[in-house]
C-alpha cells in the first residue's frame, strides 16, 4: 500500500469518527432540549394546578418525605415555612381519627387499585375545621413497588357546610309536613261527629215539620243538608290527602288492565258515559294506591265529559309506562292548568287530583295534564314498567 492510500484510509476513518461524534452530540442536544421542554411543561402544569386548586402534594414513600405546596399551607392559614415536609407534620394537622381513614384509603389504593379520593378534616391555624378533598395516584417502579404518590388538595368546606344546611332544612321540612299531616288528620276526624249530628238534626226537623212546613222551609232544609254533605266530602278529601303522604306502600308488579276494569265496573251504575280502553301495561306500584289513582282520574273525567266517551290507554316511555285518562269535556284554560292538581286551590275544588299526584310521586312516577279550552283534557301519570309488562291487548269499549 502506498503512502497516499494510507493517508486516504486514515482520513476516511477520521471523518467517520467525526460523524459519529457529531451524531452523539446531536442526540445529547436533542435530549437536553426535550428535558428542558419537559421541565418547563412540568413547571407549567404545577403552576396551573397551584392556581386552579388549593394545593398539590408529592410523597416519597421510601423516605417518608412529603412536599406540600405553598398554596395548600396558606389555605390552612399558615406561612409556608410553618409546616414541615414530613408525614408526621401532615398527621399533626388532621383532626382526630382522620389519619387512620386516610392511611386505610391509601392501603386500598396500593393493594386493590381503588381510587384515592377522600375528604379529610384539618385544623386550621385559627382553630377552625377545614374540609379538604384529597385525590392522588401511586407511582410504581419496574418491579411494581410503589415508590411515590402525588395528588391534589381541594378545599370543600363551603360545599360540606352547604350540604349540612340543606340536610337540616330538609329534616325541618319533613317535620313540618308531618305536623301538618297530623293536624289535618285530626281536624278531619274531629269534624266528622258534628257533621253527623247536623245531618241527623236536619232529618229530625224535616220529619217533625213535614206536615205543616211550607215549600221554602223544606227547600232550606234540603240546602242545609246538601251543604253538610259537601262539607263531609271536603273533610273526607282532607283526610285522604293527609293519609296519602303516610300510607305504607307495597310496590309489586300490577296488571293495570285488571285495575282499570275493576274501577269501570264500580263506576258503571252511576255513569252513562262510555269508557273505552286501549292497550295497557303492567307496572310496579302499590295495588290499592294504583286503584285509588285510576278511580280519582276516571271519576274526574266522567264528571267533566261531554257525554260521548272517556278513553283509558297507555304508551311506553323508555322504562316507564305512561297511562292516560282522556275526556271530551270543555277543556281547561291556562289559568286552570296552573292549579288543577293542587288540592283545595279553589273554592269547591276537592283533593282527588292532588291525592293522585301525591300517590304517583310516592310510587316513583310523575303526573300532569294536557288540555286546551274546547278540546277536552288528557290526565296522565307514569310508573315504572314491570318486566315484560307492555303490549296488553286492547279491551275495547266498556259496553255502556
């Protein structure tokens, strides 16, 4: 090999080495840039977390060291340097019994993979109690051992206090409703005896003066008797309405078709309005209360029907059965729709529709009415559909 060829080979080797060094340098520069970008992104993420939440925490499980953000410390009323970065420092801020709850939740997170999401009570520097929601995620090494755990703190004190106030308000409302129900029940019961006495007295007076009384006097006695009967009906409505919120329910699958037919047979002697039944359904309800609802709605529709027909049918609405009672009466105005299902909202208005609404709601459904003046009214209510409880064949006309 000539000297020139040797030099060329050496130059080629030097160039290859230079290219290799350059490639390594480019890799190092790229790594440094990615590292710098990751650090910046991490710092930005931490900053955003610090600003949007009430603090972050980072626990080195092996050393027991904790890093608590300044935002979390100041949210408890402390200066950043007043709280150390150890587990013991953290435990010292917890109310009695909270550390045990927290460590039990951590253990379930480590061993069973349950989410670490818990609300803990802390003692603020002022002595007040703060409720902090702690959420975190464990970090494991290649062998699956937990080496770190990091997460966030969110102050939920206001939410906890608001929830307590709502619970107390609901408890007070329940107590007041129970007291009102008991009062209505007592009043309705105590007024029955005087009304029975008035009715008996009217009968006695009528028998005593039947031969000598003029027509006007007898008409006045009839009017007095009618008023007493109306008051009895009103008191009976109050009694049933107060009972609707207290009656114990037995929710079981019910065949609506059988209930409707039973109600029709009971109402048939007193009404000359045809009642047609379409496809009905089986629902989950209390049998006695379902019958009461259908009785109330049918009685109301028969009372206001123009005389041609009242319809009863059902339609499926997802997992609910929506049952309709539709009449051909004069319909309802927008003003009437506002109060029609509110018991005793107007003079001479009973509680039948209000009782029906209360019972339906207690059985897990909703109720309402669609109507326009001159187009009749469609009273409806929903109840949970029983398994396989739809598409019962239409039963046709009641035959009247």
